[in-house]
């Protein structure tokens, strides 16, 4: 691929290539509202640091960002408490499912990393201590990152998860028994389900992650979100823990820091170059978007750009 890369041509090619994959995965159904999303959708967006936007397919279709919100929640909590966060959450891949409870008992209520559900609940607890309205603080933060002041969370999705999130509630109670959750479980669950239920499209998400590709600084507003060293650290966590227990395989196939969600979104970035987001709601068994993972693999192959 000659340089400079023609991102639009790459996205159009990928859009064609993934069509046979649609229909091969399964839309998440354990949150009843998510099961209603038509599976055969696909959108992808790339935003380069000069602000150019390239997109294809359903890139302007808003979807439930789910665990992608854990990246923004972590960034905000890290802004608030810095390295003290690591006394309560680890930084190692878990090697088990994102909603697993097994390690929590032997590891005395300290979750392996901030991107599994237990870790994100602790991060949300930090936000509950820090803000009167943690979910509003997070929505406002993501609005600033993306430059889209109209972003909202979807109340139906949040209520759907609140009514069925028995595992997450169990984890929260369990961690509270170890003293690693200080706010009432109901408050933490409320804030967690709301931030998971934020609706965004691929273009806004590609913009929202671009600060990590730009040394922690929002490339368009100039706002310092985190310092350069923290941006590197957050990106390292994305690479090692951002795509559930498939993170090793994802790094092997795709080779960029990324964070996925069961709504079918995956965000990633290439340092110094761009933010990227792909969305396709059907998942592979690990919980990552099936067509989305392939699309990102093709993206780093076709552009010749990755971390490595
Ligand atoms: N809200 C979802 C949950 O807690 C998020 C999971 C995900 O996207 N991996 O189960």
C-alpha cells in the first residue's frame, strides 16, 4: 500500500470483504434490550489526527457502547485518583470471561484489571465517590472527547441490564465484603449500567479515542485529558486486557490497543496517527464483534500500520 494511505479505499474494500461474515455470529442476548438489535449491520470509521474522517456502512448508526465505556470510565477515574487506583484493581489479563467471578475469591476481592466487569465496578465505585452524578459526569466527559454534545445513555438498555444483571450485582456485593467497594451496591450498579448504556456511533467513538493516539491530548480542542505517560499506560492495558480473554489472539491478529463491548463495538488507535472504531453487533464466543475483529485485522494488514 503506497503512502499516504487512502483510508477511504481501505474501508470500502473491507466493507465488501466482511459481507459474507454477517449472519455468522450471535447478537448478545443476556441483556434483553440488546437482543433486539438487527445483527447484519456493519460500520467502520477512521479519524486521523488532522481531523479527517473516513467511514463506511453503518458508521453513523448509534449503538450501545457497553464495555467500551470501561475505557472512558477508567480514564476519568485515573484522572481523579491516579496510581492509587492500582491498590484496588490489578493490571494483568484475567484469562477468564469478562463476567467471571472465580478469581475474585482467591484474590481477595481485587479484580485482575479495570476492563473485566469486576474491575469496571471498582472503577465505577471510584466515580461514585468522586461525583454526585457519576453517570452524568461520564456522559459529559465522553461528549468532550468526541466533540458531540448530544450524546446520551439509553435508559431502556440501562433498565434492562439493571433488571437482569444478577452476576454483576453478585460481584459488587462480593467485593464489598472485602471492603473493595465503598458505595452502596445499588448506586454502583446504577451508574455502571448507565455508562454501559451510552449510545454512540462509530465516527464519534473513533474521535473519542483519538486523545490516546495523541499523547493524551484531545487533538481538536487541545484539552489535556491525561499526560503522555498515562496515555501510554492506558493503551498498554487496552492491548493486554481490552478484548476479554481473547486479548492475546487479538494482539496477534490485529496488533493495536483496542477495547470492545458486547454491543458489537470495538475502538482502537494507532499512536501518532488515528482513532478507529468498528461496529457489527454479532459476536464471536469470546464476546468480541465477529466481523469487527476481522475488519480490524484487515485494516492493519491493508494499511501496513499497527503497533509493530
Ligand atoms: N454491561 C455489560 C455487562 O456488564 C458489559 C459487558 C461487555 O460489554 N463485555 O455485562
